[in-house]
C-alpha cells in the first residue's frame, strides 16, 4: 500500500514539473490559408485565328467579373489559389456578315487555378489554367442563342499581382482561350472563335495571416521575443526570468532588482546615503557626493568660484563658468570686459561698444568730404575732388589713430559685375590719393559694393545720381 502511494505521489510530482517546464515547440515563419473576395474589369474580344478570308476583327470591349478566392501556401515562395468568378464579356465586331456573335454579351462562371510564385511580400507572378462555363448569352441582333456556343471552354493565363499577401491586392493577367467557342454544326470547321481577355482588378482578404517564427519554442513569436534564442516567458517578453542588475539574484526575489547587491541585503547594495557610488563603509564624506579618487569626497574648489579644480582653467583665481573659471579681462582698461569690447585693445566708451567715440567734427568732415568726391571716365578722380580729398588728409593727420574704410557704390545701370569692378576701382583710387599724401596704407581699406546698397530709387535720374557715391566710414 505504501509503495502504491509513493508511486502515485512521484507520478504527480513529475506531471507538475513537466507542466512548469513545457516542451518547446519550434515554429517556422509561414502563412495560413487565406481567402476573400475580388472584383475586376474585363477587356475582352473573340479571336478568329482562321479569319483571313473573311477579315473578321472583333473590338475590345469592357466587361466585369466578381467572385471569391482561396489561397493555399505550399512553400515560402509558392502557393496555389483557386478562384470562382462570375464574369461578363462583351463582344462587338463591325463585320456585317452573320457571325457567331456580332454584337452581344456572354456571361460565364469562370474557375481559374492560379499557380503563384512569390517574389517577396510585394510581388507575385501568376500563371495557370482556367475553365469557363457559359451561363447566359445575349445577342443584340437575335441571331444566336446559348446553344450556339460550347458550354465549357479552357484557357490559360499569366499575370502579376502587387501586394499578394496584403489586405488589398492589385492584380492583372492576360487570358488566352484554347477552345473554339462556336458550337453551330453548320459553321463547323469554317471559322473558330476563341476568347481573349485582359483582366485587372482588386482582391480583398477576409481571413488568413502571417504566422511569425518562434525559434526557441517558448510561445512568444520572434518579432516580439527579446530573447529569440532562449526559452523564456511571455511576462518577460520571451526572455528567462531576468537578473537585471546581474548580482546573481533573479528579479522575482531581488528587493533591489535595478541595483547590484548582495544576498546579505536581499539583493540590495551596501547603503550609500549620498548616492555617489561609494558605500558608506568606505566613504570619507558619507553625506556629500564625491568620487573614488578623493575617497568619496567632492573634487576640491580651491578658489571657491563653484567650478571644481579639475574643470577650472584658473583654479587659483575665481571666475565665472562661461570663462572656464578664469576672471574677466579688460586688456585696454576701459571698463568694458574683452568679451563685450569690440575694440579690446583700444580704450573706448560703452556707448560705442568699447571703441573710441568719433568726434562730431570728424564725422561731419568725413560725410561732407565724401559728397565732394567725383569721377570722370571710369575710376579717374576729377580735379574738383581734390579739395574734399585734402580735407580727408587733414582730418587723418590731425587724428593719427583714425582708420577709415572707403566704400564705392553705383546705380543699377549696366552689368552687375562691371559695376562691382568699377566701384572697387574708384574706392582704390581714393585710397591711392590719400596714400600719395602721406597717409599710411594700413589705415585705409577700400571696398566696392557695386549696385547692392542703394540709398535712393534707381528709377529716377535723381535717385541714380545719389546712388553713384563714395562713402568714408571710421573703422577700428
């Protein structure tokens, strides 16, 4: 009796163990059987391959088709797809003789069998046989009836399908009839009538799907499995029970699963009050964040400017962070620090951004002299310009620290490039005159702006005259 009880208990323990660790079932990526409905446009006509004598020529006319389909995957790149369609074909010829069908319509029950060769998920090549069964005949001339046509006919087709595995597919195919549709005994052997059709339409999938692979057989598909090569659990996205912090205690028993710890602290680390990564037993400054290099204490800041010595470019001089811990400098001692001083080596004023103020008489003289500078042909200075130019010489001699920029401008008449060169040549001519009178060349810059900076309307003679000018500006 005891042996029986023991064997029974052992059996249930094994069953329970098996239930906790099921056998992996490896699944390869595949497609299930799918199906749906379709609709198409038919562009149909009769071919009369032995009609040379009569000159029969059927006109391609539109019709329609609708039905359903089922797709059976055979291999990754091959499937078989039977379809059942109710198709309407329109036939018309301008031939006036009595034919099998001059002007009318035949409706068929069509059963194509598609052999589909998949070129990835986006394209498929289709080919196969098709059976057509005549369902109704309408002859607008009332010359033929349903009995005048073969009840069943065969054809072959080839085509292309776009997005063959999508919810909506686009397809097109050419259908070539093999069967002579003419069933009239009196006409037998004279003219053959064979179907020819171009069909294009849309397919709508109602069921069927792509089954993703499950390489480790844990019931979590590879696209969703973060550990596709390890047996895991759905609650861990296909991975084994994790040990996030790698401390040897899995997360389900670890009280600090995000921090490596020890079994002594149930997976939590030795306490670190200041959170600097150095536990309190080794931290010389347990209440201040620090680094291991300084025994858990902060990096020193000798000059007390709030920038630690390892980042401070001037560790012994207090300075702001934007200057890397170095003090603000003022090379020209004008009370404006070099960062804001546009003339850091020349004392100036705040009103002129650290550059020297230009005396009012200097500005006035420069403006008046500029207006008196004129040219003859090209860049040749007129003699009337000498008085104004000599004024410039005088003002620059009286102000030895003064530097100027001579700017040449033109109106918009003529070629843009020619105007640019002319204004540069004229600015150079003014500079050359000043240098010839003893003014140092390094105190003068010359630049031509062509027609790019007008001060008046170029549409009037007065405006163009104002735009042809020389301007003298103080520079530093």
